[in-house]
C-alpha cells in the first residue's frame, strides 16, 4: 500500500543514535533553532549539548541546581549561547556560555515546590514563563533578569472563594498569539490566560482565565490531572491526562472563562452542548481523542511532530513511544524507547527526526532511515511488557536533621534492654526502610506494586 510521503517517514523511524553520558534519568531534551545541537538535562543535575548526528558531546556543565533537572531549553535568537533550566529544587536558572566554553549559571527565580516546565515566548530571546507545584506562574525578562509573579492557580474559578492551589505540571504558549498561555496540573481543566490581563497582589489571586478546556466526561472528575500541554500552529490545544487519554481541542472548543457557570453539559453525536447561565446554548465539537498509551506513574509531556503538526506523540509507562495521526486519532506506531518509561518526545524543528528520553540514562535519536516500513499494529493487540523496577522510583530527599534524629533513635533502641520486643522489631524495620530510601533507595529487587499518584516520587518527575 502506498502511503503519503510524510506518513511513510513516520513508519520508517528507527534509532539513529543513543547518546549515553548522563549518570541519571534524562528528563528533558530539546533541539536548537537550526536543529544541529540537542540539549539534555538529567537527575545527575548536569546539562549536555550534543552533536546528535555524530553522538559527540560538544559541552557539558553542572546546571547549578540542587535537584533533578526537569527542563533545559535554548533561548531563541541567542546563537545557542543561552539556556534556561528548571528543576526539582524549584529553581529557574539561566546558563550563559562564554567564549572558550566556560559556563556561568545564575538564579532567575524560585518556586515553593518542584518546577516541572518552562514556556518560551516564540521568537523572543528574553521572555519565558515557569510553573511549579506551588501553583505559582511566573514571567521572566532576561534583559533585566527579573521575575514577575503573575498569579497562583487555584481550583476555584471564583475570585472571592478561597480554594486549594493546583500543583502545576505544564505550561505552553500559543504560537499564533503569544499573549495567550495555558497551564495544567492537579485537576481536569487546562486553563488559558491572557498575559495582558494578569496582575499580582501578594495576598490575593488575580489570575482570571480567558478559557478552560476539558472533555465533557471529565468535568466533575477529581481523580485526574494534566501532565502535558502543547499548542499547534493552528492554536489547537493538546492535553495529556494521567490515568486517562490525550485530547485535542480546536481553537474555540473551550468551556469559557468559568465552566462552573454551565448548568448543562452533555455529549451529543460528537458534539458537546453547553447551556450557560446566561441562557445561551453553544454547540462545540468534541475533542479528538488519542488512546492506547499508559500515563500513570510520571509527569509525561505530549508533542506534535511533523512540519505542520500532522502527528501526535507521547511516551508511556510501558516504555514505548506512541504516535497517532492528528486529524482522526488513528494509531500508527508504538516504538520501544526505554526499559521502563518514556517521558519526553521532542521533534526536530525542520526534519522528521525526534529525540526521546525517560527513565534510562540515555537519549535516543530517531530518524526515518529504516529500509522497511514498520508493520501496522492494532493498538489493542500490543502485548504488555514486564517493566524493570529501579531503586530510583523510591528515592526521596530527607532533611539532614531528620536523618540525625533517626540515627540517634536507632542507636538508642539497639542499646535498650527490651530490644527483643515486637514493637522494637517493627520500629527498626521502619527505620531501616527510611534510611535505605534516604541513602539510595529500596533495592530494585523489590517487586511491590508501587502505584504513585500523578505527581510521582521517582527521580524523573
């Protein structure tokens, strides 16, 4: 069967290089503007610049972060000399590459929780945004190295009502209108804001949504959250949910600035009908859905690939990369990308080349170089893969003072006269578990079922 040329390239994707120099999970990959350099960041807190075609490292430096690097990106129009990063320590940092290869890093701003994602204003060498698990959205201007706190994202859409903060995982800017950006996190709504309407007052939340997006069946579902967002060149919004599917919303397919004002939300033959409190009934197309992958254990991003965003790509808990046709959700490929989990897939800016990363310590670069096209596989027929458990799934940081108290407590219990009691045995087991986690994690031989929530405790987001 003759395929369209672009789809033929998708079906011929195979691994071109494995870039293997990091010593921890690789959480982020991104191409330079020209596409000849790839930047990666890892749990090892290092950032590497690669000539991805030859597999050589052009530059390597410590990010300056005290936690796992979750994102590293080149700033546009900077001759690949300016890189911004965010990490598990909540910091947003700027790295400047000097003549001779020296790198200086400076702190731009901080979050009161892990900072998973950055968004760079298209074509701007100066403006970027960050979001974090503290619910804070910030804007940075590299001309002054200043951070502007825009707003706290809260679960309520009503300004006067106190509500919980949303732990934010994702932020994306609309390339057709850079004044608009979307955020998503620990609830079902992807919220779009207009930077021209954002204000900050230290004590109140002045962030008002311009539009909200959510599949009708998830409107009242408090068990799901958003891990990844992406805008297409047509201002469509792609949203990836944990414990659920991926959805594509058309530009005008939102529920409005306050979906809670809706008194009726229903599905009707591919459309959702929403009757607003104003009495106006609007009928909107249902979002396109992409099914088959699994997104439960980590914070996975979602991407468009193709020169005009013709395809949708995501990682999966099964260690595969999934690719669908955008226009109709047709499943095309499932490629073995990681021993455990694929978290990030990034497209080349000008070619049908993609980079992927996940729990493995390497980056994989894929090019359409296979002689034979991959066979068509039904997504329902994919066989499950046994996943390798790793100690890093269990690692977490403990304050030094707490560790000292645990050590003292353990010493006292060992010297106690009743050290053979049942209570002591239970306490010692618990202390040993905590100490093992603090110094390196539970053994990878442990086969317990460790289903984490969408804000995972493993080292790779």
